[in-house]
C-alpha cells in the first residue's frame, strides 16, 4: 500500500472517531448525562480553585521577595569585643540604627555590609531613660543603600511583619516572616511571631512596603536553649524620630544606659556558693519588674569559676517559677520554666569562665506574686552530679 494513501485513510478514520465521540452523549440515558455534566463542573471548579490558590501563593511570595530586595542591602551585621547583632542603614552617608545593648561599650565597632565588606563605625548616640537604641556612623562611606522609616502610628495588629538580621552571628541576611501579634503602647513595643533569635538584636522589623516599623530588641523563650518560640519584641518606630533628632542635634548621650544596668550586681543579693545554698523569697510589689513582660523578679549574684557545675532550682506553690542566668558580662546563659517538674524551674549548667554571675528568680506571667524557694548546689568540676550520670 502506498504510505501516503495509508496516512490519508488513517486520518479519515480518526476524523470519523471524533465525530462519533462528539455525538455519543446523545445516546446516553438522562441520568448518565447529568452525572457526566456534574463531573465536568466539579473538574472546572477544582481547576479554578487551584488557579486561585496559586495566585494567592504567588502574591505572598512576590511580597516576600520585594521586601527582601528593598531592604536587605541596607541591613548590616555589627561585631564588638563581647557580642554581635544587626543594624539598619538609615542615611546614605552611613548612619546605622541598632540596639544600645549591642554596642553598649561605645567607641568603635566593626560593621559588615550586605556585600561582605567590613568597615569601622563610631557610636554617636544612645537612647535615654533606658531606651534600647543607639546610632552608629560608618566611616568614609557614601551612597549607601537605606531603609525608609514608616510613618508614626501606622502599625496595626495583624499586618505582615518581616525581620532581617544575622541570627546567632552566623547567618547574615536571614529573612523571617510573620505578623504583628500585639502592640504594647505603654512600653513602646511591638510583639511579633516573625522568628527573632540572638544576633537579630538591632535589626529591622519591616512592613510589606519594606519600611522600618520597629527595631528588634528581645525574645521571650522557655527552656534553656534561648531560641525563638514565636514571641519576639521590637521597639516601635514611634519612639525613633525624637531619638534621631536628639542624635542629629548632639543631645543624645554618648554613654549607654544599658538595659542590663537593671541587673547591676550592686543591687543584687550576694550568695556564697559553698556547697548547698537555700533561699526563701517572695515576689510581689516590692520586687523589681522585668520590662519585656512586666513580671516580677529578685536579683541574686554569686562568684563562679570556669568549669564549675551548678544545679539551680526554683520551686513554688503560689507562682509559676522562671529562672534566668546571666554571665559575668551580662549576656544570657540560660532560661528555664518547667524543667524542675510540675511548674518548677531548673537550670543545670557548667560555668564558662571565672566571674560574677547574676541570677533572676522570676515568674512566668506578669503580675504573679507569692513565696518561692531557691536552691543552688555547686559541684567541683571533676565530679558529675547525680542527675547527669547515665
């Protein structure tokens, strides 16, 4: 058979099949036609729903990408002799907004730009009355990328929130996304569930337009790892304009009024770690108040040695105990809520260095008051306490 003729015949048969298929439904029972039509409609609806879902995801992703592209080049990492954090470039000539506790030693710090370039910056102003803000001035740079500051009183609970920073001092340029979970106007704080970790301090909290709405400053954690659990805090941008004006006019102090001065060892009750130490305490209106959540705390201080192992227990029938341990230079070493069983708190730790350590006997909730017992047991570095034995 002529191949060309074969192609023609095959095409004719295929065309006839299409014609028969097109009219086959005319011979189906009425209920079969209805079922087939219903199936067709469901398929079309499914396709439409899938299309709408893809459009929605695409819109959210585009917003994330746009915010990152707008702001990330103006977010820097900050390193000092004792700590690290993040900051936001707010002027082309290199003014950087960050936390006071990140650069509390003042003087000159090292700033790493988004492209990896390391530059020096001078601390030119700190916030007053415990406001955890500071401004740096990068040396010898011009035409730097910047982040715009959002309008005051523009922040709403439920709006999208984006954090960019250098968590743990190792992951520069990290973007996390969440919402504004709560606004504390009394303390000028924004609460967000965007992941914030150590090293994010001083970095920007942004809105969907890539504008600065807050300066990340603190996290609330449970347990001893100190990582994010979805409760982070940023200083509201409403506090920033007056502070920046004071810096520009030379009225901002050049010495930090650190938040850590709340934990001044001169105000702490001294403990002598000689074997077992037991303290009966009471949290109430006579106690100090932790600004991050308005909870009461009592402050203790003790001398520790590198390699020394401690078991710290706080128990109570009247409050939910919470423990916070600070190192000799004021950095957080551990937090705990329930490791002591029931609602009691426990920290088991090997001290990293010689020095004066500070311990906060705290409550989990704001305003909780009542009696508690504090017990600290110290072990020589060569002896493993029973709760660490296998």
